C-alpha cells in the first residue's frame, strides 16, 4: 500500500509506502520526498498498488522509521486507508 501526498506550490512530493500482512500493525517500508517520493509512487503504479492521497497522514507517517510499525495514534487513519485498498481489490464490500 502506498500513501502519498501530492506536491503543492513550493513543496516537494512526499510518499510513504506501508506493508500490512495482518499479523501486527502496518510497517513503513519506503518513504521519500521529491525524486524519491515520485519513484515510490511510480513503482506503486507499475505494480497496481492503490494510492491514497492524504497529505496530513503522509506527513505523520514520514516520521516513522523505515521497518517500524506505525504508532497506535495512527491506527484509525491507516485503518481507513486499508479499508479503501481492500475495497479497491474487491476483498471487502
């Protein structure tokens, strides 16, 4: 799953990719701004990974270290993104 924030005037693209395997909290597996953020989004699109645009959540997730689980205070926001992804994939109605 990829969480991204589109760039605004004067800001660089931010992207955060999460992995969730249903055995704990989602983990941050990639993050970056500018060229790296754009590459994360490009790879997600190439692999058919749904992208949710949420600047505030992407900013909060960008503070999580790579490989770490998301903090409990972000569970609700990330759960909403997971539901979005599962609906797109047809796994949840």
